[in-house]
C-alpha cells in the first residue's frame, strides 16, 4: 500500500467518523427514544420474529390465531436486523445503531468510487456528501430498508465501473451478483441488469456477438444465483406466485384511484382506495392472494383512466423533484408519512443542489470518456418506481448515491479549474493522478 493510498484511507476514516457522529446526534435529538411505526415497525418486529425462528411473517396479523407468511418486502434488511436480535439486542435502539453500520458502508463505498472516477479529492467529497447529507443519514436512524438499498446500489455501481476498467468474466460475475443482492434490498434495483450490465457487456471491446451473449447470460445467472433461494422459498408458502416481494399490489391500489388521480392528492396516495378493495377480501386470503386482488383492482382502474395516466406520472415526478405542489408535497411527507419537517425541506434542497451539480459532473466524466450510464441508471430507476406508484422520498432515495458521486466530480472539477490544476486524462483512476483507460 502506497503512502498516497494510506493517506486517503485515513482521511476517509475521518469522514466516516463524522458521518457516524452526525447520525448519532440526529438520532438522539429527533428519534430517541424511538417508537417504530408503519413500515419501520414491520421491519423491527419482523426481524425479531425472524430471530425467534418464526420465519418471514406478518408481525401483527393473525389468521386463526397464527401469524401469516409475508413477503411484502425483499428480505435483505430484515435479515440484517435479525443479526443483533439473535444476540439479544432486539430493541429499536439496537436496530438503529446496527443500521448505522450500513450507512458507514455507503460512505466508504462512495468514497472509493469517487476516488476511482476522479482521484482522492473527488472520493473524499463524495464520502462527505454521504456523511452529512440528509437523504443519507435520515434513513439510518428510522429503521427503514432505504439504508440497505443505498449501500447495495452503491456497491453495484462501484463494481460496474470495476468491470468497465478491466472487463473480465470474474469482475462481471461480481457485478451480476451485486445486482442480485441489490434486488434483495429493493426489488426495482433488478433493473440494473438491463440498464447497466447488458450495456456494459455490449460495450466491451473485442467481443463478438457470441461472446457478448455468453457474458450477458453469465452476468444474469450470477444475479439469479443470489436471488434464487428467496424465489424458491416463496414458492413453497403462498397460494399464488411470489417473486422478490408481493407488496406492489397494495401500493398500486393506493395510487391508482380517484383521490390519487384528481384533486389535491394527485401524484400521491390515499388509504381510502385500498380499503375499498380490502373490504371485499374473502376470509382466509393469504398475502399473495391479497396482493393479486389489489393489483387486479389497480389495473382495472388504470385501464378505465389510461388517458389520465401521463398527467399523473408527471405530477408524481414533479412532486418528487419539488417542481409541483412543493409545500403540499412536503407537508404530506411530514403527515401522514411521518418525516421530520426540517428534514424534508433540507432533503429537497439537497436534491436541487446535487442534481444541478450532477449535470456538470456527468459532462466532466463524458469529456474524459468515462461512461455515465452506470450512475445515471440509479435516477432512472428511481423515476421509474415513482412514475409507477407515487411521489415518495423513499423511492427517490435510489438516486442519491449517483447524485453524490456526480456532484463530487463536478466540485472537484471546479476546484481544479480554480487552482489552475491540470485536467485529468481519459479513463478512471487507479492511483492519485494516474488515470488509466
């Protein structure tokens, strides 16, 4: 290990320490003692049930005196929280602190990715943005799976550039496996395969069509190997087919309805929509059957109102980006969704600033002939999820690692010009000041 690398790692460790202090301070000020509610309660109680050997079950739903099987969310975050629960640390505080480990991991990964793309300074800036950014530290304190999806998405994108730097089969398998892991954190991250993995393979030089096809299959199989145990397990416990999760139906039912298509809630969601469907459930429906019924009702409504759908999608995107009904959106995220008032404003401001800087960062990478689409894929996935469902900070969080890294590239580029430093040459950086193509 060179002196330069050692110096960078020490500085990165300092940034991680800052990030942990920020998370601890925010938790103690705003979320301690913490009483989980909503999805946070599902994760907290579900992890404790898993640690007690009950499996993946609905934490507070009894049918004939027994808890029903559940796959409303992909399993990775529940498994992570079950680790301290197995050791007897099963209270909310333990799960909050254990989630800090994921947040620290995200800071490290983005720091290393930033360094690869632009050198030490870029890496430290990217890490610092993740350390103090409200759209990063918030999720680590409230027991929600976004803290896991931020890390797994960051790892996947970092491994995508690892493959691009030296496109061999081993690195492709690592990236494919990382896509599978990310999908177990958030289902829509499976889109990294068509949006990043396949274009990377197609763009690999000196591969004929047969070799490209083989590598696409290898990468896809690597992801499939990771998720197959969960897929197979789900087929043994539900009446209907369940893949990564069966929580989409209820979300669609809450968002494909009159209140979410017309009026002040356009682009958001309404619980009254799901109640209309839920009241028609026969007794004994399992979670997969309820999900199918919700989806059927949502698709029926969509079919009857397809002319309104493009307008609603634009409203969802506009709300998520703070470009439409800003005050009402942030108020809704505070209540009924339960976000901290200051944080939703701070978070939206962060999106505006980092989003603007990201444009310059993307142009800087393009100038150096570094592909931008592995990073851009994350905002695309976030906007796809929002367009399909509703405007949500949680769905938007998928874009945050990309915004942090691209903004760091832009900031470093501005500093470089200000100081009259030479521009980086083409390619990504293996050592400080030594880019390689």
